[in-house]
């Protein structure tokens, strides 16, 4: 972190003269490629609502952790979200219900359980507001280290399984004929999403987390001509939005997560216009 602080000191930017802003910038620089890579698969696999449902399950895990008096409820949320993802994959593989129907069932049950546990015994819901809105400015060096480890794990995972996941999402029958198991690929990826969503929820906020998992990939899909451009543009758009959103939130005093989400929405609108021109 000392090296990073020295680099920030060299710049003449006012917002980087504060340690909490330096931590926040490093956090978003790590989160951006994580969201960018994940977003392409979420969009390709039509799992947008599932990532939102995972956010609800993560909140339930946090509520359980807080009720049990655990000092780091995020790790309880990780375990709960992973269990939620595995249960969803199990039910989906053995049900003839449409995916969006099952997602609706799991999502509504998760959010209801989370609110019920959070308010059990007349407890106030106020202390959970940070998980709804998020606050990346409160990120600590220790959390940044964990974020870096998750990013590294995701890159390694993507290197070995990225093509399999894409093929399984686009053409499950062809993937099966090539010896890939679409069900296994789906299970592995949903577990990865669960970890990412849970770790990011306290920094980004449950209410807008899904936009960061969908908009980079959706914007990239508007203008990409091949798979390499698809992943590259998604990461680039996430980086631009995270940096711009952090700067906007600092100078205007607004929520960082909301600012990032709005920048991504603007990027999507611009990419859609270019798509119309290209067509």
C-alpha cells in the first residue's frame, strides 16, 4: 500500500491527497475488471436477474451474521450465497420451470427471509442501510487485499474455463458433445458470482449492484464484433465508469455506487447509438 500511496502523492489531483480516496481508487481499479469479466458471462448466459437474487441472498447471510454477533458477517454472507447458488443450480437442473420463474422464487424468498431476520425481535433496520447503498470510501487495505486475491482467482478461472462457459451458455448441446458439462460449468460460475456479489455488496450497495454486473457486458455487446472485443470493451467500460463515478461522487458529494451506475448507463446509451449507426 505504501507504494500505491507514493504513486498517488505524485499526482496533483486533490481527491488523491486523502488516504480513504486512495484506498477507494485502488478498490475500484480491482473491481472494474472483476465486474467486466463477470458481466460478459452474465449477459451471455441471460443471468441478469440471478445476480440480483444472489445479492438478496447475500443480504440474508449478513443479517444472520449480525444476529449471531459475528464481527465479520461478510463471510457468513459468502457461505450463505454460495449455498444459495448451489441450491438454485440443483433445482434448475431438475425442474421444467423457466429459469426466470425459479429466479423469482429464490429471489423473493431470500429478500423476505433477510428482512424477517433483520427485524426479528423488533430490531431496527437502520444498521443495514450501508449494505443497501454501499460505501466504497470505507474500504480498508485488508479488504483490498482480499479483493485482489479474488480478482487473481477469477482471471485464472477465466483462463481455464472461459471458453467452456461461453460455449455452454450459447450452445449447451454442442458443449456436451465436446465433453463439457453445461451443468457443471453453470454451477462453478454461479458459485463465482456468489462470492463476487457478496464481497462487493458493502462497497457498491445491494440496490444498484446488479447494474454493475449487467451494464458493462450489455454495452460491450452493442459494439463488439468478436469475443475478444466483447471481453475487452466490457472491462474498459467498467474501468471508465468506476474511475469517473468515483471522481463524480467526490466532487459532488454523492453515492459512489450510484455515480458509477449512472456512468455505465450513459455508456450503454452511447454504445447503443453506435450500434444503430453501424447497422
